[in-house]
């Protein structure tokens, strides 16, 4: 899987799961203890989040890390 494709899949899944659970970017950022600009950057494919950040977001969304990378 190419880096751009991985970023797009992560972006789409974070956005989809966040909106499905009716969280704003700000709310999920607070719940994950990361910056709102980081959530925005991930959803807009402008960010390469660390594994720690990905784990925090998965926990905040109550999903497995692997769910964030499923096509």
C-alpha cells in the first residue's frame, strides 16, 4: 500500500467514524488529547500522525487501530 493511499484511507476512516459517532473535530481531539489541527490535518491528508496519536484517536473513537486502515 502506497503512502498516499494509506493517508487517504486513514483520512476517510477517521472522518467517517468521527461523523458516524457525531463528534466534531474539536470533540474527538479533546477526547484523544491531541490538537484539533492534528485531526484536521489527518482528515485532509496533510499529516503523518505518530503511532501514539493513531492509538489515541482509535481509543477515542472506540475502535481498533486496524479499523482506521481498512479499505
